[in-house]
């Protein structure tokens, strides 16, 4: 069964940096490199929101306005891993961060709605102190 596993979360002071990783372990079925991967986050009492995404071959990326210029998404298909480099972190970035895989293969553009993704990780907590 294909799984997505996030790592790299933690506690950091405002202005600091973290790098999140989203890796897949697959025993059969889906090929990780064929699908867009999105990062979402959910803070307590708030809806899950799109943060950043990268299409299947890494040529297209998309960022939420709130993180543009501070976060950078990349992927290494040879390692079946997607990274989210987060810099200049703010307290409002505090949330559980989830990665998810698009339900459609080889999509050129990056979907930004949760409904387009059908495989989710368990999440990793990011806490930014002021």
C-alpha cells in the first residue's frame, strides 16, 4: 500500500527555517513521480489550506500568496521525495503540515484544492514562536 510520510517539523523561532520532506513508501501500484504533490496546512480551528504544490515533473510550481517568496518546493523523483523549504517563518505559519498526492497522473498544472488529492500523509507539526 502506498503511503506518504512527512518529516522535518518542529519548533522554531520567528525568522527561522525548516525543511519538510514528503516521502513515499510503496509496495505496489502508484508511481510517485507521475503525480503532482501538494503541501497543505491546518491550524487549530481553521480549515485546511493550500500552501505549495509541484507538478509531476517539477516544471510547474504554485504557492499561496501568504508563503510566496518565503517557501520553496522541490522534488527528487529518484528518491521519491518532495521537499518544502520554509524560511522567514512567522508565528502565523504554525500548523500541522500535510503532503498529498494528486489523484490524476501527469497533470501539467498544480491543483490547489484538497479535493483534487486522494492520498494524504499523517502530517507534521510546525510551531513558530514569536
